[in-house]
C-alpha cells in the first residue's frame, strides 16, 4: 500500500472516532440522567483515546497478522429501533442509541477490512471493528444488568 493511501485511511478512522466522541458529548448535554451522562462521558473518552492512538499509528506499526479476539455479541440491540436523540431521553434510550451506533461502526470497519487491498490495512480495520464490538458488548452488558434484570 502506498503511504498516502494509508494516511488517508488513518485520517478517515480518526475523523470517525472524533465524530463519535462529539456525538456522545452532545448527548451528554441533552440528557438530564446522571447515569446517562456518566456512561456517555466514558464513551466519549474511549473514542477520543482511539483517535489519539490512531494519530500515532504508522503503516510500520501495522502487522500482517491479526487474530481478532472472540467478543460475545449478546444481540440485545439487534432488533431494537433507534430512538431519536432528545432532551428527555431515558437511560434505556441512551443505551439503545449507543449500542446501535457502536454496531454500525463495527459493521463499517468490517466492510472496509473486506475492501482492503493489503493485509496491513485489512488488519487495521479488523482491529477497529474489534474495538467497536467491545464497546457494543459493554453497552449490552450494562443494558442486560440495568434494564432487563429490572423486568
């Protein structure tokens, strides 16, 4: 891969991570729930940390071998609809919105990995997809413990 192409892909990934952080920041301002604000603040920090790591990432850092860890998919959000962001969002709605967003990011990075023309770039996107899958799993676990266990 040409270094310019790799830089373009890294730049795109950084922009996605920063956009996700900004999204979670906006949601924090919209919700009045303390639990939602804390969760969203945590997600914002994770996305900014990913952007920072990606900013330091070079093509040489990428390996030609990446074995994605097994990450459980609880599939809790798979059949849920995305609630529109609003000032009156409940903690449950915030969780659903965040799960859906992380799932969409995971699918995007998997699709980009499938389109990659070299192993190093493919592995970069597989790593990013794995991180997004971890986030979704964390959110689904919270949903299971905090929402489903109450029913």
